[in-house]
């Protein structure tokens, strides 16, 4: 039998299924960047490209066999490597 959550504990509950990594998201949909789970240099590189928390992005294409991912940020098309895309946590828009 599962224990019931009290109002106080359910208020602070975070549903992690709502967040997803960019590489696992379907192509053609719009997402909002929640955070970037990376080191200082990767965060700085993504920030220079305009990928910061709160910005809206669209996943356009994903190359097969661990290739790069094409996204649209603020009207500009960018291609980033799968390693960087795997560090971007997004929410559905």
C-alpha cells in the first residue's frame, strides 16, 4: 500500500517526466529551455549561440547515427553536436 502524500509534500513535488533532454524530443515541435546541465565552457558556448534558460527553440532535424541536431533559436538555424544537445533540458511549449 502506497503512503498518501500530504498537501504540504505534494505542493513541493516536481514531476520530472515533464522535463526532457533535447535529443530525446520529437522533431518539429517547439520547446522552452529549462536549464543547461553542462560545465562552464559548454554553458558559455550555448549562451553565445542564444541558448539560455527561458528561450524558445524548435527542433528541426536530427542526423542519424549520433550526428548533429538542427534547431531554430530566435529565427536563426543552428546545428549543434549531439553531445551539447544532450545537455540541454527542455519543457514542452
